[in-house]
DNA sequence: GGTCAACATGACAACGTTGACTATTCAGTC
DNA sequence: GACTGAATAGTCAACGTTGTCATGTTGACC
C-alpha cells in the first residue's frame, strides 16, 4: 500500500518507464495524448518520484540547503516556511543548516555540506549572505546559491539575489516621524556587520536631509540588535537635557528596549517620546503601546528566492513565458501603530 | 575532487566493496586487522556514505522527520537545533515538517510524508505529540516515532517518549511564590489542548494544598498562550477589590502580558503584585523587571528524543553498554528573577 | 511510392549501496 | 588427513530513476 513507483505508473498507463520519466520532467518530446494519459495515472496512483533514486542517478539533485545564522527565531521560522513551501511546489526537499557565520571554516563547512548531502543549491539568508568572503568562495567552487540580502539596488555579480530595500522602508518610517512634527530623532543602530544596519540608517538620514533637517550625530548610536542594547542606549538618551522627541530603533527588539527605557524614565510614549521599530516582529505587536514598524513578507521573499535559485539551476524547469530575472526587489511596508500617534 | 565512493575505498584498501560496507555498518564479521586498514582508508579519503544510495537500496532509511505545530518560534528553533545535532552525530539527515495539528488530514499527511520521503522515523513535538488520535494512528500504521510531551510520569504504551515534568516544575514556581508570603495567587492558563496547561495548573494547585492554602477557583482563569490573553485577564484581575498579590502565568508570554497589564493599572511589580512565568523564553528575560520562570533545556530534550528514536529503530546501532530505556524525564528548573523578589 | 526529417517512444545501463547468497580460510576434531 | 563448523571475505542483483542511444512512427515533399 505504501509505494507507487514509476514502474507501476508505466504498467498501468501502458507505456515505458522512460516515457513516464519524460512526463514527470516536462520534457517536450511527448505526444499530448500520451502526456495526459500518464498524468492521469500519476494522479490516480498518487505517484511521487523518489528523491533518493533521483539524486543517486543523475548528478543532479533535488535537495536544496537553507543556510542561516540568525539570532531572531521569528525570522528563521518564517524563512523556513517560505522556502519549504516553494520546495514542495517544485518537487525539492529541504535541508536546514543553521551555522555560525563567524566560524573560520564556514566555507569548507558549506562546501562539504553541498557535496556530502548532494545539494543542488543553497538559499542563504542574512547575515551569512552578506559576507562576500563566503559568497565569493562558494561561487568559485561552482556552487549554486541565491542570497537574501539588504540592499537598495540590485547587487552586481551574476549570482541570483533577492534584495530587501530596507533603505527605502527606513525612509518611510523616518518620514512618518517627521510628518508628526519630530525633528530631533535618535537612531539606534544594530550590528554593523548586518547590512541592514547601514541601509536602514542611510534611509533614516536621507529622509532627514530631504526635509532639510540636519543630522545630529550624537543621536545616532551604535549598538546591537537586542532589547538590552536598546534599553541601555535609550536610558542614556533620556538622561540628556537635549533628549530627542522620537527614537527610531533599527529593529523591533531595540525599539522595545527603548520603549521600556522611556517608560522606566517616567516619560510617556508617544506623548513625550515617539518610538518606531522595524521588522514587524511580535515585539512590536506586543509592546504597550504597540510599535510603529516596517513589515516585510518574509515568506514571499523566501519563495521568490527559491524560484530564482531554480531558474539558475534548471532553466528548463520553468514554464515557457516566465521571465528570466536574476534579482528581485522587496520593499518593507510602513505599519503605523500607537507608539508614534 | 568531490566524491569518494565505497568503490574507491575498496580499491585503495585492497578489499571488496562488501567488506567496506561491513566496516561502515559495524557488522561483527570483519577481522580486526582488516577493519583497521579500511577505517584508515576511509579517514584518508574522507569518505562518507551516500545517503541517497543507502536510502534507495535498503528499505531502511537514514532520514528522520521533525513534526511540530508550535506558535513559539523560540521553542521550534531550539528543538530543531537539538535534533539536528543528534542527527549529525548518528549519521542521519533531518527533514523538518511544520504542520497544523488541527488539520483533518493530518494523519494521512504524516503517513504520506514518511512514505514519500522514506523517513525512518519521526520526532514529534507538542502539541501534535499530545494528540492521541494522531499518535495512535501512526502506531497502527507501523510508523516509528518518539514524542516529546508534558507529563508527570512515564506514559503507558510502548512508543518511546521524552516527558517534561511541568507539574513538578510548576510546583517549584508556586512554592517560590508561597515562600515569599503570597497566599492569593492567580493562575492564568494556556490552551487546554496543550497538556502543559493542565500539568502546570496541577502543580500549582498541589503546591497550594501542600501549604494548606485553599484554591480560589475565581483566580484560576482559562485563556490562551498569548501576550494579549495574559494582558486581558490580568487587567480584569487588577480591577477586583480582592485582587491577588501574585500572578503565575502558564508561560512567559502570558506573564509578560500580565506584567504589562499590572503596570498599566498603575501598580508595581513586584511591589504590589509578584509575577512568574514559565519556559524561560526571551519574553521573561526582556521584560522589566525580568520574570521569574522555569527553564527547560530544549536542546538536550530534543537530543535525548533522537536517541530514544534510534534505539527503537536500530537497537544494534548503539554501543554495547548503553541502557535500553524507552522513556526519559526532564524537570524544568526554577529561575528566580526580580519580578518576584 | 520512396526518401528524409522530425517527432515520439523504448531498451538498457548506470548512479552507490547493501541483502542474500556463496566461497574461502582456518582451527579443532576424530 | 579428511571433516567439521565458525569466522571471514567476496559475487551478484536490486533499490527507482534518468541519460544515452536506438528504434519506431508520422507526414511532407519530390
């Protein structure tokens, strides 16, 4: 009762193994009538090709790896679901690979992963995807991969890439604050190694400049993508006599920390200080008041990444008309909530 | 340069394919000298057996599936890492399978998963693992699996199981509150479908009784494992004239919501109301004040689950002396933080 | 009607591994 | 020295799929 093989399909449909194989793989040289007949049998028997056999036979593989090193589980889980969904649709299996981007042997580790697990390609999430030493090395080893990165324009280089325009989104958030009358706005950065930090900060500064507001560098503070880091920096800011009237956290965790700090200082949000975050994580939804933020549909981004990867690996697998691009842009969307009202 | 096969090893070592296979699989009928020689060549060539070929050949498979439906990404990511680590150690590959436990076709879905992906077995996390309709059906289909559940004693039935003694841990948390002089303690439940809810509540009640405190049922409130649900219930509690002096949230999200509610009501924590959570999630670490909670080492639990599963599937794979148990207990540990000081 | 190309299909081997079976070696025994 | 049985090693086929190459089938054109 368990396994229907290509053999069964061939027997029932009255054709050869190879013809079934051709139908499965969308090869063109099959008569339409035959194709239909075989498809019907496939549906009927609920046949699904066996990954192991496929991988074994060709040097082609139908497994892809998802590489990430992200401190934010919400992000990780969303990316996983998006990629997994796309994998299922396209008949691939998924191998997750959490790793340490700072680890010395990371390149070797990824090469071994691809070889040992016979992976067709990799989807690489930030921050690993933003480390050029790593991606260049992978490209040299002839490994197929697609990156998800933070950038304001298509990256050069031939490797496919999905880029999230954090800069444009950060501009929107900053403009939102400016529209509400704020001119002294603090910016709490994340780690500099994450491209999202300079990108979001650039968007912030661009918005100020566009509105003729000069940037006060003493309000642009380095730090980390964590609640504690946000709390600490905001606490210091609140002690200053020239404290800002608004705080823009480079992500929601920082903003949530800042929110806690402002309240701890006895000030109100948004009355005394407006606060905005980035990423639309539960931190922004669960704080009191909920935080204005920018949302990216991670699932859709992950899906798109998979599609680009497949296009690169097996161009023929895609339907005729589909566009052959190697990059895709996503712009997170401003979500207004009470923290800036 | 990429692939060393069993053939290469055999040639270099001057033995037959089969002998190498025997060495790899720890079969006993190989002379020690031969075994050593082959092992050396294997290391030398960095040979690693090909999963696809293995899976294809035997009906045995070296892939296991991780099934979960959990709204808490922190938990999911930790479980993934724990299981993945154990998989690597034991030479298995891992296939993640997020799913909807309430979905009608879930049993069929899991059976198909096992058949189509040729999985050797499943690691099932709560709450899917606690749905007996599902696990019984899987057992009937002859599918190997191990459950991670919440329970205060080894479950009956032959399927291997890792049980987390939430009841005992909840007793510790409640006793901690009692030790601090609280007698009117509210308990904010999670969803009743999650076994952890009745278990933790039972531990809470046991502690009260053990200290001669009668349970006030109007302080034991049903709800959901969410920030909002905690916020809502705590807000109502704070409006009561006979408000409790302490709140025990069934998890940290509930507790964090309660914390926000208490502060919103103009009361202080822990001054007016003490608050404790459960799970040691970042919610408990990031709130102000940080929350007293109970911590389980999810990674270790996941690892242990994998070991039990392997023991069930391939008893011979384990080293000689290793104990052959089918259940393992973990007791979360009390972590005292300022929210109850 | 015969020729040729284009299209459609099939036969067979091969991917890397292991199970079932067979062959060899080597003590120990009569 | 031939006979056992256990210990050790090898041969071969098979898992489900697809690439290569060969074959059959169609239709258009002279």
